[in-house]
C-alpha cells in the first residue's frame, strides 16, 4: 500500500509543481487517445505505473482549472490539503448519513457547519449540511422553503406558489424549481437596475400584484456575487421585503460568500445574516476542490421537516445530540464531507484564507483600473468582488468581434477567459479567484488582453 501511495503522490507532486508553467488550456484530444481511454477493464491486472501514465495523458487534455492562469467562469482552486483530506475520508470510508454510525466524524463535520453559521451571523438553532455544490444545496433549500411556507398538501403549492429570482440569478434555481415540480410559469424574473441588482421597488410591485391575483409568493432569492458579473443584490432591503410578505428569503452566496471573511466583504454582504438560508460553494471562494458545497438554514428544523423519513431497516439507530445529515437533505448514503473543509481550515488557519481573498480583491480591482484606462476597451460595470467585465469598444453590432477577441486571447495558451451576455451584449470576463493566482499572473493576463486588442483594432 505504501508503494502505491508513493507513486500516486509523486504524480500529484509533479502535477502541482508544473502548474505555474503549464498551458492555460489543451483541449484538443489527440487522435486515438479517446479510443485508448475508453477501453474496457482487462481480466488480468495492470501495473500501476502504466495506469498512472494513462491518467496523466487524460488529465492533460483540459482547461487547466487548477492553474494560476485560469480566469474563466468562477475558478475553483483545488487546495492540496483538501485533496489529502479526501484521501483520508475515502480510505476511512465512514458512513455519515446517520450520526450513530460515525459519531466522531459527524461531530467534526458539525463543528465546521456551526463555524459557518457563526461566520454569517445566523442565530442559535441554525444548521445545515455539506453538499456536492450549490445546485444540490439549492434543491434542498427549495424543498424546505416549500414545506415551511406552503405546507405538504396536494401539489405543495406548485400551482399557486411563486418563486422570485432575477435575470442574473444562477440557472440552478430554475432547475431546482423544475425538479421540485414548479412549472416555469411559477417563476418570476424580477427586473434589475442598471448596475444589475434586483430593483427592490419593482420587486415589491410584482409580488403585490401576484398576491392580489391569488398567487402565494413564498420564496425570494437574492445573490451575493452573481455568476456573470459578481454583483451583490441589496441584501438587507430584500430581507425586509421578504419579511413584509412572509416569504422565505434565500441568499445564493456560492461565489461571494466567503468574502465574508474579509473586512471589505463583510461590508458588501451586509444583510446576509437576515437570510432564512444561504448556499455556499467552498470550491469557489474557499479554494477547495470541485464537489464541495454547503447549505445553511436559520431554522435547521425546517430542513428536518422537509427531508426526514424512516424505514424498518433503520430502527436500530436512535440518533442523539448530533445531526443526522440524512434527515437534512436528499441523500441517505453519504460519505464524510467535513474533512475536506476541516483539514485545510485547521492546517492553514483562517487568516491564510482571509489574506488570500483580500489579495484577490486587490488584484481584480487593479485589473479593472488597468483595463478601464485602455481606450480600445469598454469596461461597463464596476468590480464589486473579483470579476472584471470588458469588451472591445465597438458599435452595437460587435458580438462577432468580441467573440474573436476571446478566442484569440485563449488561443495564446497563456490565460483562459470566458464570456457572458449582459443586456444582450457579449461581454468578456476575467475572474480572479484561484489561491495560486498572484500579481504576476494577473499582470500577464492584462498584457495578453492588450496585445490581442492591439492586433484586432
């Protein structure tokens, strides 16, 4: 076993050590490799070095999402300490759905969740669970909100219960609503201001009109860091609006949530502590590996009411003071997710994460200032978190040029960016969030953008 482990760790060390010099993307699958990778398993054993070589070849065909030059979408850094924690969790192979079976690791995971609740100012009685990401957190939230505000009668309000989002809300909310049985006609896309924030007055009018028409507004979703632009909705004002109408108030903080660790972030996220629930992605602004999400709920009893069930084969387990995570979400079978947060937080200390997030804020604002000063570029929105939006300065019909602009930037292999559409216009995004991204990498990204802009204009 030690020999196997040493060889795997050697491969990982080689990978991590090479990230700073690796191309930002290598997406062309070499001819024949797909066939080789898809071969069925053999009847007889294969030596580990050969298998690791196959893994190496497969992993190389990718956008380098673990690297310092990945500025596309919302980066997830893949902190190595969290990977070590996952090795521990998978080797220990503890079942944590029901606390009596692995009380020690459930207590550890519960400690992480209680720390998160305190971080966001939630009161005693709050709780939550770790998930695979924001999508599953959102689904559990929506089911809990439905049960809490609409009850468990026939249809659970799916014909009259209305959900309020904005045109900037992550699509996982629409998807969760559909899975939970709400047709698209029960979702309202609230209008946003020129700064892409929910318009509170317009939201008030929409909700009041629906109520007058016999609908039952029950869920209002705000965002603390939109996926496209990193914009934070007016969280405190929306909390007051939700209270006036007796609605469940959810804040999607999957991108921006952990900026709460910083002084600037706390100021910008003011009002998040009033939420009934908060979804988080530690695999974004806590730099952990993909597949790490969280849901926090002001009243954990609402999760229990919506998700608890029983079966004859579970009657030996009696529970206790610790949470039974199987009663807080959709999964009965679940491994230990707490270690992947607990180990890096304790190993590095919270200050290291706070300092890294402050660095990302500084770097993004530097890039915003530099790109704003370039007369060839239009920078249409302020940088509230760590996402910079820009496009070539052209007439209204310029999507083709900006699509070419993005492709040429990424074709350099020095950086990887992505795009979005805002107010119908193709807009490029530079999102600074990896723990491996530092000043030199952002300076290089700005240099590449300028060089490509010069070649097009």
